């Protein structure tokens, strides 16, 4: 088990923090090893037979290297090939058995096609999309126009881009 680094960020302590008792209980579970925060997730993901998580980016990183992803939550990539959505102990056991028997695998070709579709159809180039466009490659004005255009698109108004650009 490896926690997200923000789990212990003082800024989030009231909303994300877990008490020491939680970690003591998890540590006592059979077959559970607590991994230091300093351990690179990519190293763990490459060596793992599967990546199980609620909804973090580690699941997407796992798919990128062909590691099956078991999801308890609903991140943006929840319908990607190689993802198994689970909702409890029984469904999780079934999926893990399929992964162990190699019946459930990840096709890197399918993941790449899914990513291409998501980029082309759903990605809006905003400054926050650092994985796809480094923020230092986009001027603030360009960012603002992209952001405004996306808001206009999402609320369904038909405002010509030249009017958005003037704002």
C-alpha cells in the first residue's frame, strides 16, 4: 500500500488525513506492505500484476505500461480498456482471480487508441492540462480564451469565437 503524497500535506490535513490507528490496522493485514512515500509509483506499477485504487492517476499510469487497473471509483479513464470496475469484495475477488489467471489483460494498442480518442474528442487545452501541454507553452491570454470557449461550449451557448476572443 502506498499513499498519495498529498495525504500528509498540511494544506489537506482536515479533509484527507487518516489517523495513526488506521495505518496500524492496515499494517497488521496479511500480505500488506506499507511502501514509503519516497518510492516512485512508476517502479511499483511496472512490477505489479495489477493496480487497485479508488480513482487516482496511478491507474492511468498503470494502463500506459500494460498493468491491469482495478477501480473502486469513477475517474475520467474508468471506461478505458484494461480497467475493471469493482463495487465490493465479491466483484474485486472475481477480477483479481481473472488477473491472476491472465484471463484479464491490457492491450497497449487499445489503451493508445482510447487515449487518442480522449485527446481528440474531449481534451480542451488549458493550462491545467500539464500532462498534455506544459503550462509554460501557453500564454495567459490563450489560456483564458480556451477556458472561456470551453465554458461556452459546455453550457451550450452559440457564441462565435471572435466574440469570446474580444472578452
